[in-house]
C-alpha cells in the first residue's frame, strides 16, 4: 500500500471520529433547545440567587411544559408549568426555606416554608409569567389550613387557595416564598347538647322544668277555685 493511501486512510478515520464526537456534544444541547446551558444554574444542596434556603430539587422545563417536585420533610411540593409559559428551556428550582419561616398567627403551626423560582442559564426570571400550579401535600394539612406568601412585611394570605385534608393547591404568576400554616384549634360536637354547646345534655332538665311549670300552674288554678267557692 502506498504512503498516500495510508495517509488518506488515517485522515478519513480521524475525520470520522471528530464528527462523531461533535455529534455527541451537539445532540444533547439540540434536544434541550436553544439557550440550554447545563451546569450553569442552581444545583441540589446549594443555594439559588433570589430564593431563601437550600435547593431541594432542580428540573429543566421545556417550552412544551412540564413539572417538578421536591420533598421538605413530610411535605411534598409539586409544581406544574403549562405549555408556552416560557419560550425556552427554563430551570425550575424549589428550595427548603424553613430558616426563613415567619411566625404564624395565633393557633397556627407552620407545615412548610419553601421557595419556587425559575432560571435561564443561571439567571433568575423576574416579572410575571402565565399561571403556574403548586400543589402541597402533607398529613399536617387540614381543611382549616391557610397558605401565605412571605412578604417583607409578614404573611399575606393567598387568595383562591383550594385546601382540603391532606393537600393545598394554589396558582402563582411570580416566584414568591410560600408558607403553609395549619390551625391547631378544632371544634367538637357534643351529643345531646344545645346549639350553644354548653357541654351537657339538657333534655332531662327541660323535661323536669316543664313538669314543674305545669304543676305550678295547676296548683295556682286549684287555689283560685277554692277561694271562689269559699
């Protein structure tokens, strides 16, 4: 085999390997979409600019929509993003913001405090966006639970929150810090009690009182009849 053929073969093999390597690098980026930059945003266990607490989960959401979830103790936080909410691949970040919890109103107990944020190439998205749904599930959530936004001045109740035993669902159009607070007070119905709930059944007392009233009335009528006959 001539030297020219050998050189040509080596050049061809080298070009093929180079092309394969280039495709291996480009395909993941193409699959993620324009602007995809892996490793540039917040990572699990670290911190996220603009959000309090520690990152518990980080999920890349495509323009077609998607979801991500994370656990904070016994509380699960799931975030659902509709299609078209973001024009390019966007990183959904959920943080455990327990250290930033605000003391709840009287008779309230904090179930969880967490942050939700969105990042593009490591930069936090600011402003508003189409409604994103957040569902919080925990055995500590009851029908009397309230969901709050944590603001600079304290807690602000989230309007339109749907709360039932075990879960609470809200929608957001920005990336706030959220605090879920359960109520420590409960009401119980006492069998046989009046609507005022005095704590005792009163049927027997009402019966005795009725007999006494009727008996007293009959006695009074009897005395008056005796006086007239006399």
